């Protein structure tokens, strides 16, 4: 095998690797675009649900958002809800400060009270006036 033959084989291998890299990169781009689309659809669903529950919004907006999510899932496969806090089981924390799906928010903790000191370092106990000083 001559020098030119070896160079030709090396060039073909490089071209094949480059095509694989481009295909892999395109797959990542497609995946990110699909994730961004799901994030937008989930945001729209959340906004529609909030509007329906708290601001007198229509049920039709919720139904449209659900239909859009169903269509996306039919085209791209099942939705990946693991990173969004949506797929957690009831009772499990989803994100810091947010209630679990289907549940209600836990009551806030009671305000902290300063510790009572029995060494006399705090407010004196008893019936004192300024004349006693």
C-alpha cells in the first residue's frame, strides 16, 4: 500500500468520525429543543391551572395545555418529568418551599422566641420603678 492509499484511508476515517460527531451533536440539539418545548408546555399548563383555580380562568385553557402536552408526548415519546419536581410522589418534597403535588403546603414554622435566661442577664423580674435606682 502506497503513501497515497494510506492518506486516502485516513481521510475516509476522519470523514466518517466527523459525520458521527455531527450526528451526535444534532441529536443533542434536538434533545435540548424538545426539553425546552416541554418546559414551555408545562409552564403554560401551570399558568392555566393557576388562572383557573385562583383568577377565574377557563377550564378550556387547561384542556388545551394538556392536549398540547399529549401531542408532544405522542411525537417525541414520554415526557421526562424527573428534573422539574412534577413527578414526585405525594408527600415527598418537590422543590424547596413548594408543596407536593395534590397536597397542601405545610404550615410555616412558629416564630423563634428568644431563650429565657435565669441568670438575671435579661429583663429583671418584679415591680420596679425608676425611683428604686
